[in-house]
């Protein structure tokens, strides 16, 4: 015989078993008490408007989903344009590559911007195709929810953190690609999914992200791979920390604070890389 798991009951209706939970306070709720939110669902108390928050109805959610993700598509377009120049206008593409790739010896000589500009260069069709696919899938919704300026700050901070991690571990290495920034988006979604893991949508999202991350983190272990896994881990950590900090109520309510938090993480990564790199 096996014991059957005991389901929790709705905190407002103790006679109703439920598998649902508020994505904000984690209290179990039944269908009648559930209020749809941007992510997951809310209990009546958490869904109630106050001086800082308002309840979003279906029209609000549809309007938000239709907002253009300006930063996402601008970054994607810039990366594709640079790659097109590399392919079809080799002279210009080569000149840009020499100015922008992350050559760590040149970073050590003061060309710190390469930690960021390398995110706009890619080494082959497969490389850019995966990164831009991931950006188009994970970027727009995150930008709409966080705001364009905070999203841009998170993307830049993750790229810098990824570049910093590669710089500190490979002093003479050369790298290109937006993988650090893309893994920052993975980290942000991982933080959001972990926070809502008690909801059906949050649990499903968390499982999918863990599978995707597991596959991508395992790729550098394949024989002959030339993947800067350090950039992946640096970007992932930065994105997770930023998005987790965004869940603090005072930060969650203000776009300026969200952008400041992300910019702060990027600044710390840059300063740490330049300082520790100079010492090494």
C-alpha cells in the first residue's frame, strides 16, 4: 500500500482541496479565489489594488502583450546587421571584428568596451541562429514585463558579467557572441519561475528552463567544442541575481530602481574584472 498525498485546502475555503497557490504569497487558493496575474495567479488579498498597484483586467493584459519590444528587436537587428556585414562586406566586417571582439590581451591594455561589444559578433550561422532565436523567444515578454530600460540594463549587465568571467579565467582568450547576455535572460526567467514554482505555470516553466540550461551547460563538455562556458555562467548568475532583486517590493514597483539594480550589477562586474585582471 502507498499513502496518498494530502492536498492543501484553500485558505478561504477549508473544505476545498486545491493544487493552486498564489504566485505572490504561496497561499493555497481554489478556482473561485484565483485572480489571473501577469505571471501565475493571485489570491484576493494580493490581487487587491493599493496605492502602488492596480488590478490588471483581460484588456490590460492583452494591451501589454501587444506592446512592441523595442530593445529586443533593436539588439537582434544590430547583431544580424553586423553578421551580414561580416558575410557580404568582408572588408567592413573584418574592421568591425577587429574593433569589437573580446581579445583579452587588448582588454588588459584598457579596451574594456570589448567585454560588451563582443556580444554583437558571432562565429557562424549556427552560433547567431541559436542566440537570436533565444533572444526572440525569451526577450519580448521579459521586456514587456520589466520595462524597456530595465531590460536593456539587464541585457548589458549580463553581457558584461559573461565577458568578465571569460576575461578573468582566460587571460589570453578571444571570444565572440551574445551567449553571456542570452544566459542572463535564462537566469532572469529562472528566478521568476523559481519564485512561482508552486503554481502550475511556474512549475512547468521551471522544468523546461532546467532542461534547456542542462543541455546548454553540457555542450562545452563535448569533444572538440570551443564554447566559452565561463561567459554562460557569468551571464546566468548576473541575470538570476538581477531578476531576484527585482522581486523586492520597493524595486518591483519602480522601473527606475529595476534599471539601477541591473546597471549596478553590470558596473560591479566590469570593475571587478578590470581590477582583478590588473592584479593578475
